């Protein structure tokens, strides 16, 4: 695959559901169409088709046309992801970016983005949590690998 076709994780194989190879998708993508019958996913870098799909307890349950083991990553090509609006980002784009305070120093690197009630929250490897809100986040620069935040938010977790 070319570098434009890097694989992005959209879920993981969870515990089995039933007797015919179906399983719960752990940490599923918010895009429910990713798990519909006929959708193409990748497991171990190889293409796999969804041959059965339903929801149980609000979570996706699927069966693929290939055998999988619990914990394996379900991925899609980065080039297949829909374009986002300006100012919107995928979590995988933010994880690993350095967060710096405007006019100050580094606060750490993004470890995860957690959904919140009012807005998502940047979770840093330093233990700091920051709201993904325009008053806090001044600039996200994917090219330079940084997120610049307004002064005063670092102590507001």
C-alpha cells in the first residue's frame, strides 16, 4: 500500500456473539456504515468483508468472511475516510501531537481524546486534561505536530 493508504483503526475484535463467528466490535468508529454488510475492513493488513451485521445492546456485532482473533485491529484505508470540515480532526490525527501553551512551554503530548458532555477533552501524557473548545485551543497545526492552547488552561483540569 502507498503511504496515502495507511491503515487507520476503526475498532477491535471483541468477545464472540453466538456460534457462527460473529463478535462484538470494541471501541467502534462512530460511522455505523463501517460495519454494514458488504463493507470492507482490513485485518492483519488483508481485506475482509462484513458478511453479517446487527446491533446488540447498542453495540455493533459483525461477522467477517475471514477468521479473526479477539483483540485484532479492524482498520480502513486512510484515503477512504470522509473529508472533515475545516477545524475538525480525527482522533488519530491528534494523538501524539505536542501541546504547548501560547507564549509558554510544552504541556505534554496528546495520549487520547475523550468525549465530553459539552466538548471533547484532550488527555495528555503528563496527566493534564484540556477542553477541545475554541477558547482553549488556539491552533492545531498538523504539519508542525503541535497544538497551541491559550494561557491559563494547563492548571484547569
